[in-house]
C-alpha cells in the first residue's frame, strides 16, 4: 500500500518543506490480516510535533529484506526523502529483517539511535533488550527503525526525534522546525533560525 500525504505545518514557523517516508514492514498488515497501527502512530506524531510543512510518503510492505531494501532506496533516491522512519521487523524472529535491510542500504551507520531507543524502552519493559533497531544515513537521508507497537513508537519517537532536525541539517537536508511544547529539538545556538 502506497500513499502520499501533505501536512501544512504550523503557522509562524521558519522550517522548510521536508519529505518523510514511513515504511511499515509487516506481513500481516500488508495482507490486511490486521490493520496497521504503527504507520498511523508515526503520522500522528508528525502532525502534532513537526511545525514545518511535510510531505509524507507511506509504504506498507511484507517482511522481506530485498523488498525493504528496494523501498528504502526508492524513497531515499527517487522520491528524495530527507528522513525515513521504519516500524516493524526489529525483533529476533526469523522474518524480522528491517535492521539488516537498513544496514545494507546505508552508507554510514548511526548506532546511537538504536542505543537510545533501547534505553528508553527498558524503562517500560525488560524485553526491550530483544530489539535490534538501528539507524544510518544514505546520501542526504536519515533512516531509522522504530518498534512496531504504537505505545513503544510514541515512547521512543518523542525522545529520539529531538536529534533528528539537527542531523538532517548536518546531512544537507531542509531545516525542520518543531513545535517546542511537543518535541523540543536540540540545535546548537549557531544553527537555530529563530
């Protein structure tokens, strides 16, 4: 399932239009065995927290490494996404291959994202140590893996997104402005526009 959604952002902010990809890796959501909840949870965060205008490209695909790789490459290289957020496929099950696909397509890995997500999740559940989330950069696109459940998505994205706008700045992407009351993103004073 593919779709594109435009979010107009919030009035009075200085951010530039960003393209963000959401990739749901789930055999069951793709086959409509159950309704995807991970993608809407990420979209809900973006609607609430990102002040800049955003173009969101959504994909729901099966847990197949080659297909995940193709989708990440298409979103980064063809669509021109500045950030791609994946959900699903990060556990130890045999079909959980999202981290392997992410590592294969990225030119530089960003292990701090996975480390931070596991640290956050351990405050809520001891099974967070089973997560294999990772992140990396392909060209001028940051790609990172989130957990699959909406509650875990929100717990982690609220914290790790604080580093995303500045990371996007550093890899030559657009200036992404945030709603500070929701997600007070960090930028050095010299990198702020307001």
